[in-house]
C-alpha cells in the first residue's frame, strides 16, 4: 500500500453512505487544516477546485470520477475491491485495518482527526461517517 499516505492526506474524500445523510456538504481538511474538498449531500466528492473526484452511492458502492465502481463497504463495515476481494475493515472505535488485521490508521470519532498507524495527523473529517473516511485508506481514485 505504497500510496496509502498520499491517499489519506487528501483525506477522507471517501466513500459510501451507510448511515443517515445530511443536507449539508461535508468539508474535508488536510493535516494543516486547509480546505481539501467537500462531499455533497448526493455523495459526489469534489476537490478544492470543484473537480469531481468520485461518488459515494447509497448501496455502499464506491465509484471513481468516470463512474466506474472501484469497491464497496458492506453493512458490517468490511471493505471490498471491485472484484469482491476483502481489503480490510473498520472497527467501531474508528480504527482501520487491512485484510490481515494490520493497523492502517485511526479516525477519532469525536474530533474528526485522521491519523496513520504511527499517530501522524493526516487530516480532519469532522461530521463525516467513518465509512467514508476509512474507505480512503483503500481506494486510489482521488488523485
């Protein structure tokens, strides 16, 4: 997962609405708390220049900017690629692990802070579901 750090830094431009949605776009910030993008109420993810990066569909599928499905997260918070291979999972405490139970990072549910497995702050995703934040650990379509 050599692109893991790069992927997470853009932060939480992630996937899938498994919980209730809100009518307000959700702001994503980098490690310096600079604006990185937004997730619109319809699941569209846009960067700071308003370019579409991907989509979070209500059925748990994740699509890239071209609309191609790149993966999904099921109701048990397991993360799968587009071939159905299990890539990892999200624990209720906000920890994100790969398929071999290796810690990739942690999402602080209260503060929205996203950190890697060494505790380095990668960004902030306050008010964004952990499913969306965690999926960013696995999908490389927010370039």
